């Protein structure tokens, strides 16, 4: 497990946003920790089906609950 912080995909509203949040994703957001190999879709880049890890990040970051 790895700590995740503001600005990283695991804390971003676009991380897995087009499917209901799995129990594991809820847990990642609550605990602010994620397995290094946890991968989900970035909803902001849906057209290219971008997959990112919870530890990834980009300038399009928007915190969960802001949308
Ligand atoms: S790639 Fe950027 S927009 Fe997509 S989930 Fe990660 S931080 Fe959010």
C-alpha cells in the first residue's frame, strides 16, 4: 500500500467516474492509501480509454465531491 495525496488520481473525481464506486475505491479514498497496481479509468479522458493508477496524476485533477 502507498499513501496517496491531493492531486493524485485516487483522490480525483474522474478516477473511475463512469461506473459505480467499488468498495475498494471507496476504501482508497477513505484511507488515502492504495495498492501500487490499482488501475481504473480516467473519466476525463474517456475518448481514449485512458487507464491510470491511483498514484498517477495530471493537471486536470479535481477533488472528489467538487463536480
Ligand atoms: S489522469 Fe488527471 S483527470 Fe484523470 S483521474 Fe488522474 S488526476 Fe484525474
